[in-house]
């Protein structure tokens, strides 16, 4: 299961960045400039409900 966090900025101004650390669950950072709190919560639920969605977006958990 992924953890979703809304952050103020990310490296390239993209919508989402996936961070993976060995031994910990992956974390998705959602760009606060592009996503409000409500939308971030919805995206977090959708990413966790459909693991293939990450692959379709070019992200792999």
C-alpha cells in the first residue's frame, strides 16, 4: 500500500513523484500547486485500489 502526501513543490513541477526507500512502503508526493487536498485524497485512494494504474502512468511501486 502506498502513502500519499501533498507537498508544496517537487523537482520538476510534475503532478506526482514516487519515492521508494528499502524496507519502507512507497510514498507518492503530489504537487500542491496542481492538486487540492480533496483531489489528493481521491488520487491516493485510486492509486491504492488499482496497482496497475501506477504502471500505466510509468510509475512502479
